[in-house]
């Protein structure tokens, strides 16, 4: 129901309402279920939702919050409609906050003060949900003008004759059982144990006819289980056998003659019926055979045609299988050809786009311009190099002429040089 409380809280609860206050929702839920039954919820609400009746502690214990909240809101809406107010049955995907606030608004309209937050009702169980349903059930009972009737107590038995009769019946039944047990004990002393013979059975029936059967035995208080146990105990002792007596051969012969005469009479009557049945069956078989021959003669050409059609159908199926095999091969070839055609189309599209596209031409022009610029630069560099080379040659030539034009000195000077 709730979380464990500390010792101080438990002491305060014991002072306020005692330790049994925690089990009060179970009691209120039990009363609520009785009120719902008085409002015929099992014929209206349960049948409408196609659900099982609620248990006596359904809303007192948290088992399935979603299901309990749906049933709580549905039952509250049904009770509100019973009171006379208008409230649509809640759906599964409705907002729970709006549904709970609508139920609490109807309670406030009825004059009830709600001193707990609406979030307490979202679980669909607990003392607050039971409190709301119980108050709605009270208002519904008032609206239907339900009145508790005074209880009618059964008349008390004064004992007397009925009690004496029951006691006498029990005593008489005990006496009968003792007599039967005594008779069974006497029979157990014979050669065959636990067997009741025909002569003893006749004697027992004669003795019972002479005695007055008590009327009290018709009002026995023995239960069915006790009778069943007694029957299982006595059943092995109720075997009936016929004593073998050599002096009964005359009666047996008379019985055999009587049975023979009855068998002959029955046989004559039965033989006539069997003969009539045999003749009817023979005629029916002849009619059936003649009808069969007639149907065979009439259906022979149709059967031949049917066989021919079956042969044609089998040949057609064989041709269809062959054609279907070739069709599969052709379909594979078609798939390959279609793939190749797609590849060719793709290449043609690429080539067409490249032919119509001016980007390569622009690139070529840019490349030519760049080449021309590089050629110009190279020409300039070549000119500069040629100029430098020419200057170097001229310088070398002037130096050579200058060397050649200088005077020749003697050997000493040349050595010094």
C-alpha cells in the first residue's frame, strides 16, 4: 500500500486511528464493490467493456497501473453518468491530467471537498481512488432513490418433534447397519467368505417384509460422501451366487424346454422378418445393378471423351513446361541484352555530353595561351642569354687582341712575368 514509515509516524497513526487504519482501503473497497453490484454494474459496465468483474481488492493493491487507471476513469465516468451528469467515456490515449481534473470537477459540483492533489489519482489505485469511487457510488445510489430494506431474520427452530425424529432416524439407521453387519459376519463363517447367497437373500427379504419399515429412514441426514464410502466398503460383500444343487435338474430341464419353445417362437417370427429383409435387399441390389449398367452405358461416350481430354490436357501441360523453360532462357538473354544496351546508352550519353560540352575547348585555349606566354618568356630569356654570350665573346676577343698587341720582352722579363 505505502512505503514504510518511521517509528514516530507509526506511533502517531496508532494514536490517531490505530494500526488497522492501513487496512482501511480494503474495507472501503469491499463496501464499494457491494454498492456497484447494487447499481447493476455487472450487467451494464462489465458487459459494455467486455471485461471480467472486479475483484474485492482490485483498486486497493497496485498490480497494473495502466489498466487500473483506465478502469478507474471508465468506472468514474459511468458513475457520473449514473448520477445524471454528462461525461464521455475516457479513451485509451486521452490526456490523464484532463481526465482526472474532469472527474474532480464533477466531485466539486456535487459538493465534495477534495484536499489531495490530482497526481494521487494517476496511479489508478490506492485510498484516494477508492475514496473518489466510493463517493460517486453513494451519490449514484441517492440519485436512483435506493433505500435499504430492513433485514428479515429466519424463524428460530424450537427443536421438539423434528429433532426427535432426526435422532430416532439416526438410531434406526445405526440399528439397521448393525443388523446388516451381524448378518455379514454370520455369512463369513461359511466356506466362501464375503459372499451373499440366494437363499440368504430370500430369507433376508422375508424377514424385512414381516417387519415394519420405519418412516424415519426416509429423512436420513447421511451425506453423499458417507454413502459413497459405505458403498465402497460393502460392495465386495454384495456378490450374488447360486448354490450348486444336484436336486434342481428337473427344474433346469423345465427351464430349458421353456427357453427352447420361446426361442422357436422368436426364431419363426425373426426368420420371417429376415426373409422379408433378404428379399428387399435382393431387389434393391438388382435395381442398383440395373441402374449401374444403364449409367455405365449412358456415360461410356462421356468417359471416352473425358479420357481424351485428359490426354490432351497432359500433352498441353508438357508443352507448357517446355515453353516455360525456353521462356526462362529467353528472359535471361533479354536481361543480358538489356544490361548491355544500358551500358551502350550510358557510353553514348557520356560521349554526347562530352561532344556538346565546350569545357575541353576552353581548356585547350587556356593551355595554348599559357604555352604562348611560356614561349615568349623563353624567347626573352634566350635573347638575354645570347646577349650575355655575345658580350662574353666580345670581351674575350678584346682581351685576346690586347694580349697580342703587347710588346715582347726578353727572357728575364718573361721569366719574371
